[in-house]
C-alpha cells in the first residue's frame, strides 16, 4: 500500500464520519420538530398525554443529541456562529424558537397565549430549516 492510499482512506473515512454526523443531526432535527408538533397538538387538545413520561423525557434526549451533533459539525467543518452569518441567524432563531416553545408548552398563562406561541414557534423553526437549507440568513427569501 502506498502512502497515498492510506491518505485517501483517511480522507474517505473523515468524509463518511462527517456525513454520518450530518445525517444524525438532520434526523434529530426532524424528530425534534415532529415531537414539538405532537406536543403542541396535545397541548391544544388539553390532553393528559402531554404529562406522560415519554413526552417529558424524549425531547431532552433528542435535543441533546441534536446539539452535540451541531457542535461536532461546526467543529469538523470549521464553520462557527458569529463567523458565518447563516449560522449566526440559525443560533439566534433557535433561541427565539426555544423561548416560544417554552411559552407554548408550559409558561403561557392562557390557552390562547400558548396557541399563539405555538404557531410563532412553528414559523420560527421553518425559518431555521430554511436557513440551514440555503445557508443564507435570508432563508428561502435569498432566492428572490
């Protein structure tokens, strides 16, 4: 085996590892969003299922893996928030999404406030996905 063959294997393995982490990140993002939608609907229906152990624990597990994979991707790619405008937009929108989600599922005093926060959180997460797909802080508006 030549030295170049081993270099190729290293680069190929690194690319596969990056793609694996990226796939985990995307899957966790989809699970997190789907879980939020389900919990939001349960909240709107005032279902006692919202208090089930799985509804309280699973989001923390999924979101922890999502955050860990995001940090790994940023480190691996050398792209960091506050250096890349699109990542900065994603992180800031994520903070808004978390706050709105908290109001929607727990902190909202009335059902109307929770429902409004739920819709705004969904719009915010759509923006986050749009920014991730376009790698632009304008999201889908960048295409216009």
